C-alpha cells in the first residue's frame, strides 16, 4: 500500500471516531487533577491511572513511575517499530479560582456550541489534556487501521507541570537511557495568532530573582529622619531604573553576550507572518511598542532579552498617607534570555549591579527563583521541514516557524540532560483562557490536531 | 510684691499641687478619645466636656464649639488681663493597636516607677493630653495664688489633630477675630534629644502625593508581552529615581526656590547642640548620613527639603514568583519643605516631572495628600528671648533654639489665617513612644513643664 493511502485510512479512521474520542476526552477532563492542591492528590493519581489504562489498551507498555511528588506516566510502543520519538505532555491542571467566574463547573466537562464555534469547556481542555489527547488519538487510529505505529514511541506524561515540575529533572536524570529518543515532540503550545499552524522553534529562557533592600532596623518617621537616613524604596527604584538606558537597552555588563541576531531565513519567516503590532497591543488597551529602538516587534518579543520588574513593595501602601521611611523594600525581577545567554552569568551581573548601587548603610538579600537558558531549535533537521509540510497539508495554510516570548523549560531540559532536540507543535488558541476561568479548546483544534499528528507520524516514520 | 516673688509663690503652689494635678491628668487620660474611630465619638465628646469643665472651674469662659467633626474647646480668660496670648493643644489621641504590645490597658492610666524614672503611662500621656495640661496647671496655680492670670488668654483645644484636622481651617476662618492674639503658644513638641529645654523655631512643610501609573488594561504575561508592552513599575521606578541626582540634590526645576540658607546665628545655635549624627543613626541601626554632600546633618534634617518615597506597590508581591507584567503601579511620595518653598509649585513641578517621564501608552493619576509650607519663626520677637530665659532658669540648662524635620501645620495655619506667629515649646522626650504602644510622659516633664509655663507667662505678662 502506498504511504499516502496508508495515511488516508488513518485520517478517515480519526474522522469516524471523533465523537467517541471527544467523549473519552470529556471523561479525562472530569478528573480534577489540580497538582498544586494536596486535597486533589488522589485525583491527580486517578488521572495518571486513567492515562496508563488508555495507553495499555493501545498496546503500549505503560506504567506509573513514582517520584517525590506526583507520578510520571511512561509508555513504550512495542520494540521494532523503527526510529524512536518521545512525546511529552502533562496531565495535571491549574487551580480553578475564582469559581464564580466560570459559566459551568470547571470539571463538568461539556461540548458547547458558541459564537466561536464548537468548543470543549473544562479546566485542562486546552492546557494540556486536550492537547496531549490529540497525540494519543493519532496513535489509536494508526494502531486501529494498521496494527502498528509508524515509529517507535516513548510517551512521557508529567503530573506536576502546573506546580513547577519539581520531580522532572531528577526523573530525567535517573531514566536518561530509557527516555532518550531521536527527537522529542511537545504538545503544549499554540497555533499562530491568526489560526495558522505553527512550529515553535525558539523559546526565551528565564532568570528570576527576588531582592530585599534593608536600611534602618525599623520603620522611621520621614520628617524626623528624612534627609539623613537611607530610604530602601529609593535605593531600589534607583538601582532598578538603572537596568535600562534611555534607548531601552539593558545596561548589565556582558548581558548581551550570547544574544544572537536573527538569521535572514528566520527574519523572512517572521516577516511573512504579517504581525500587526498595533492590533496585538490594542487587544490589551495599548498602542505603542516600547523596547529597543529600531528592532522589529516580533524580534523584541521572541529574539531579544528583557528585564522586567514583576513586583515591588515597600512602605505604606494602604489608604491615605503615612510619612514612613521604611526599613525595607522588595522587588521581584525577571530576565527573559535568548540565544546562548547564560542564566548564571546574567544572575551574577544583576547581583553585582544591585550591590554597586547600594549605599554604605544598606544590606541586600537575593533569592533565586528559577533559571533556564533559551531554547533555539535546529530547523535544519529534516524533521522540521517534514512536520511543516504535514501541518500545511492538514490546515490548508502554510505552516509557520514561530518563536515564543515565554519559557518552556522542558525543551531545554531534554537538550541538556538527554541531548535531544524538541519540536513544539500545538493547537491552542489565544482565546483558550488557559489558567483562567472558562478554559476551552476548540473541537477543530482537537480534530485537526489529531489529524496533524497522524500526518507528522507518517512523515517521521522510522 | 516684686515679680520674682509673685512667680515664686506660683511655683511653690505648683509643687504643692503636683499629686493632685497628676490625679487630674490620670482622669483625663482615662477617657479614650480616639478621634479617628467613630466608635469613640462619645468619648471624644466626653474629653472635650471634661476640659471645658476644668477651664470653667478656673474662671475661663469656656465652651464647646460645633464643627463638622469633633468639637473645638475654646476658653477665654476674663477681659482686662493685658496682652492676649493664644494657647493651642489637642485632646484627641491616636488609636492603640496593637493592644497586645501594651504593658497595661492603654486607658487604664497610672503612674509607674521605671528605670527611666517616674512616668505617666497611657495613650495620650505625652501626645497631647499631658502636654496641654502643663499649661492648664500653670494657669490654675496663677489663679490660685494671685486670683488672676498675668496675661489675657485664649485657649483652643482641638479634637481632630490625630485624624488630619479637617475642621481646623474652616474654624479658624470663621472665628478669626475671636482667636487672633499677639502670639500663639503650642505645646506639642519635645525637649532636645539630650533633655535640654528647647523652643522649636522652624518646622518643615509637607507636600504629599499619591500616584498611579497605568499601562495595559489588564495584567499581562511577561513572557508574552515583555519587551513590547510598557511596565508601569519600571516607568514609576525610572521617574522616581530621576527625582535626585548623584549628589542627592532634588532635580525638579525650581524646587529649591525659596529654600533659605541658615543664618549665621542659627548655625551657631545648632552647632552648640553638639549633635552626634553617629549616635543618632546608631539608634536605628545605621551609620552613615545620606543626603546632599557637604551639608551639616542637622541642617539636612531641619533646614533642607527632602523627597521621599513613603510607599510603593505593583505586580505580584506574594510568596514565590509570578512573571506578571502588571496593569498598574502605585507610589506615595512626599516632600518636606523649608524656607519659603511654595507647596503648590512643588506639587506642580513633581507632576510635570512625572508626566515628562511617562511613555506614550501610560496614564498617570495624581491624588493630593496634604500640603503645607514650612514655618520659620521670627526669633527677633523679644518673646523668644524671654521664653528662652524662663526655660533656662527652670531646667538649669541653657535652652536651645532647635528645628524640627517634621511638619506641624497649625503654626503655618495661624500665620496664614490669623497673621499670628507661634512659639512651640514642649516637654516630650524621644522615648515617649507617641503613636506606639506603651506611650508615656515623664512626671518630670509634667512637673517642670507646668513650672516652665508659669515662668513663661510671667515673662510674657501683658
């Protein structure tokens, strides 16, 4: 049988089985697997068990693997099915507060017809249960029609992604040989803004720091001491303001070491997206992009590093006014990294900068909150062109290589710990309200997502 | 009878009556006249009534005068007693939270023997019931011994000083002719730090502003939007940091207009105080004075203006980390003013500065929190030398002219609305813990305070 005929049978099978697949997903969504809330520990376990069971039905060797936290679900296809790919997703979900803003109970999953089309409404519908099930359904269809998968597969499902993945690195470390594959497929991203299929080929890294500046050993009266005693808020504001020059460039020495200019090819790719920065900002009530002058907006978002103050507090912040000169002030600061920027060096440069701005009488405390380098995929791997072609055929629109301004550390972890590149393909939409009330996933995303994976598996066959 | 003999009789009378006077003060202190708490409205009224009654007993024509808030107590001595002086104090007190930090119930007033000597322990003991009663007791002794006061007196007692004095200006305006005197005496300040008697001859003014900087219409994800969307915390930090140059000078155009250099005489006065800035700062865990280089520390505290951030908040400030790019950030900023600085001009310059630092997409909101000019008393008025002499004799130590870094707007209000200078004399100590748990007033302050006023009244006799 020709390969296209084999694939056509799989796609037909997926279309026939869509309603059943949706019912399966609703069952999965009804398990409230909120990983950050100990009251839901049993539910998280039940979701893992549900998945393991599904994968066994499909002929995988599937098991729950203990960690210090929630279990990993690991499944292997029968040996001898050629090249091996690893697929990653997570079966835990975000908390649901505030409940009152949901149209229906967040775990009473349902299909609804809305102005935006048919949707699956539930916590986790898009992030990440609906997405990971697109891959599982593609596997099911391949098995149903041909009795085998086109490639060897390892499936890895995590239950702690929404609570910081504390067990992931130890697990990768302890099971590196078992998990190493020729390429990782990660389904936790989205379509491009206009609904075009996309492969995310670069992610920014992240360095988070919390700082506390202290001066006097108590709050002082600003009349009595003002002009003599150091003010930690002013110290903090001055040091943080000095992180950027008047052009928006970050001033830390060596900060831009490792930042790489966009290749001409990727620049053309991004220009072809026709990104409308005005419309993008208008969505949130803004008009004018800030940032370094002379840079393309998508470049600023995806390929340039940032320095942001994510939180600040100090002194009296209640109603009215108190002329207090506070004993301390705090801030949370984060840097998004690109290219080869080294998180440890960025953190060290930031700490040196803060120390250099500290008056003699002040102390500063630093608390580390995560650090991961940027991930830039090597799109010259033929798998990328193949997957791009598969997506283009499924969606009837040219698939795009895009970047992401956020950080998905798993891609960097796979690279660093398993020496494995990742391909990030997902079908979420910007209006999916992940992490917010009324999360949804379009039925179209689910159906075409599963068909996309069926095609990609065909293209990447071992 | 010679004037010194007349005074000696009054002083002897005060000494004899000290225990009774202390009991009277304890009665007064037992009335929980917390002006800011509506639950205590009846108590505030009871304290006013208590005062009116005391003053009537002393032969004053005393009355409660309605305002939109708590009543004023106004008392006039019998006409024909020569030159008229106005005495001001306040009978309301601060809240008492946290109650658990008090050694005894804050309104169960008592005399206690402590390592620091005999003290009166209660909320309001020092601020301001104990202080105002030093003057009332001096009047009582004069009347008791001589049947008359040495000067005509108007007594004005306010019940809203601890809650911002909202009724004071309208009351002064409506009753200007009745209240205008040749000089105001205000008893709401303290001895110099080392216990030396002092007249406060200058107070800094105050301009308070609350600002809110807004950018996007919601909190954004700093990964998604970082680098394109304005960050209100960074905007705020940058604008506030730019309020001072690297030498600690305030950069607002025209800010120093009206700031006056210290006269040689006042500079000599202050140098004679032997202010130990190291010891002063060591009390609160600091070592090095900040502020404009080359200025004397007392000059920085009392005769130079300041810009301080009293509070700041924005973004995520809880435990852990959220990579949020917040919709808004807030700060409370105050300026202490000296000399002839104009509060309205300083406020306008600050607002213009903030506007000038605002990126195109940000909005800023300003909320006014009080504005009062500095008060600088004319010490060439012979009343100052006379009172200084009286204080020196009572305390056996050279009385000092001192400044205060804080703001007591009443002195400026008297000047502006009644054309009347003020003399600020008080007997509080730095360890009185006003506004804090375990407020106290030294019995010595109370006894010598009353004797001081008896002497000052003699010196200023009409």
